[in-house]
C-alpha cells in the first residue's frame, strides 16, 4: 500500500512551533519507531479485531501502519526532533 501523505506539510508543519504539538508528534514518533513497536502493533490489533482492512493480515496491517505514520511524520520533518522524556517508554509492555 502506498503511503498517503497528501497535503500534510501546510497543515502540520506550523504546529511544530507549539510545545504541546511538538510533544504529541514526538510521542507518536516514539510509538512508531519500528515495525514491531507499540504503535503499529496496537493498530494491527485494533483493525484485526474490527475484521481487518482490505483483507490484510495482522502482519501486513502492522507494517502498513508503521509505513503510513512514518511517511506522515517525514512529510513535515517531525522525525529526528528530540523525543520528550515523558514519551520514552510510554506504553511499553502493553503488547499482548
């Protein structure tokens, strides 16, 4: 599946100047740091319980979620910014 980044630059990038938004993006980036991280895993569980998406397997859902979110973050340069101390480890150990 091709990442759907659309028109994220104009709407998301200005928010990087706001501490609360920067912290939120940082937390999202931390959760989607790898294909097997908390964020993609949780998306896979959620969509899997809802009956899947486009007949995708849980592994396909997980990888797609990772790639979609990373593409979105890269589209407005949110990746690579410092992850807040509170975001590190948030949600770890929540995988089933």
